[in-house]
């Protein structure tokens, strides 16, 4: 499983799983500060960062991000939080 984090709330919700290092993660550029990203990488987590923000309600944003992640992790399921706000 690959964990795709698009918001700080998703990161907070999944933090214990993320820092376990059991799964590769992808983050959008606005989730963590540069210092936080660096600490994550130094801890041994397989983390990749997209250089753009992804709006999970925008099909083009999601398609682009999913395509990139699939390219690097073929055949693996991808977990992503979709906010269900009404």
C-alpha cells in the first residue's frame, strides 16, 4: 500500500502509520514544512513529495498525481483521504 497525503489533517490522522516506515508515502508540497520533510526522510521513511498542491475534488489534479504514483509503485493500492464536506 502507498499512502498519498494531500493535507495536514490526513498526515496527522495517519502519522503513526507513516512514521512506522512500513509503507511508501507521497505528499503534496504544502503538507509539511521543509524541516519536517527533512526529518521524515532522515528517519528512514520512503517519502516522495509532489512539487504541486493537489485538490482532491479536481479530477485533473487527482489524475496527474495518481498517474505519477502508479508509475513509481505499479500494482500497489494507493490510500488517499478524500474530505467529505457538505
